């Protein structure tokens, strides 16, 4: 056996060995990369739109659904509640919903909703993120005689009316957010997605 032949054999062995290690190494790298890149089912579900059945939601009541790990409130308002909204206007920070970040275009109205009687809001205070309480009662002792119903944040006393509009003189800077939503049927709302109203 000549030296050349031996060297050639060693070289082939080294090339083959390196290719195998390289392939194995690539395999070890590729699997974790692929699994960390693919969104998990949970992550996909957390961002997905959520359907809400409002067929049993009574007037004056609120129901809550979860969307993107946030509470979304749905309130069925009475004619009187809708008429009372206007009485709050002078005491609100943004009565006409001029801050366009806080609601889709179709909710830029006094009711802040697609259908006047149905309010859909993200139930998170725009100050530091506490969840306000639903206070539909009129003129309760703790909120004063001018209170026409709304939401009260117990963390730092921010107040919002029954359209989610923030009052002046409280820490919350903006109205509560209206999430994108539309009516799939009269009694089914898809929250988290825009579309044509049914
Ligand atoms: S978090 Fe609601 S008032 Fe501060």
C-alpha cells in the first residue's frame, strides 16, 4: 500500500465522518428551531376571535367573555340608559370618542356601539389595567347623585359611563376600548374581527 493510497483513504473517512456529524448536528439544530417557530395551538387560540351568544342577555345585565386573555364585557342597555348617556357629556374627557385608538370607526358614536342597545367593551381600565366593576345602579351613595350607571375602577377611582366613556378628573386617560366585532347573526357576536353587521 502506498502512502498516497492510505492518505486518500483517511481523507475519504474524514470527509464521510464530517458529513455524518454535520447531518446529525443539523438535525439537532433543526428540530428545536422548527418547534419554537411554529405557533402553539394555545397561542393561536389566544389570538383567535371569540363568539358570544347574547340571546339570553337580559336588559340591564352584563356578560363577560374572554378574548386574547382579556375580559370583554357585553351589556344590553335599556332605552332609558341610552337616553341618559347624553346627560354625562359635559363631565366627560372625550364624549365624542375623538381618540380613534379606543374604538373602531363604526363605534365612534355616542353609544360607542354597532347596535345602540348592545355595548361591547374590553373590561380593562385605561389607567393601569385593573378591571373596573359594573355599577348600573342610579345615584348610589358611594358614587353620588349624578351617577347614571357605569363602571367604577376600585384601584384609583376612575369612572366610566355606560358607553365606557371616561369622566373628567380621574386618573384613567382615555375611554375604555371597544374591540373589533360584528354580528354574525342577531344574537351572535364575533369578537376580535371586523365584518359586515348582520
Ligand atoms: S387602574 Fe383603574 S384607576 Fe388606576
